[in-house]
């Protein structure tokens, strides 16, 4: 897992993510696909299932209804329970829907998202003097 803990690495993080996403795109099975082991907060909520699971998401929803009808295993980018639809709803094949949606429609503006997340996670550019276990993270001379 890639994780940056220091706010001063923000520009490096943005550069890395901007360069890495297009490099992974050719290996996707469907347009707008995302690597499942890399939770992507830039995905819009209505498309995360298609992006992560492709055309399998309908079958995964059916399985979830059988085995997890109480939605115990709930995650913001996980499989949702099947939605109830009205009988008048038009039947559209997922393959046709996916062909008409450009990959850009799957994501929110990453610059805005990164700014929001950075402001939530870091109070300042200065590293803390101790790590999460209470040990000294950096020598005092660095400060």
C-alpha cells in the first residue's frame, strides 16, 4: 500500500497518481476500470461498482442479497444490495451504458478532492515529534 504521512509530499503524491492512473488504464477490462486493491476516493458513488467489478456487479449484488441481506459488510465502495426498480423502468444493457460513458465521467476532479483530503488529514506542514506509538519520530535537532 502506498501511503504518505507528510503534507509536504502533497505535490509528489498528486504527480505520482496523475502519472500512474493512465499507465494502469490499458490493463482494465472495461472503460473506467479501477484497481480494486487501491480504493479510489475520486470515483463518483454511482459508478464505483461498475468501475471495480465491471459487468460482474449485478451477479455480486444478487449474491450479497442471499448471503448479506442485512448489509453487515458495508463499505462506501463495496457491493450494494440490489435496488428495487419500477416495472416501467426501461431495460438498458450495462454494456451499452458503459460504451457511452467516457472514463472522465467516472471521477470527480482530483485536485479538489486532494485539497479536501489534505485539509482533513494534516493540520500543518510540520511533522510531529512523536510517532503514533509515542516514540520519538525525528530528532529534536531537525526542528
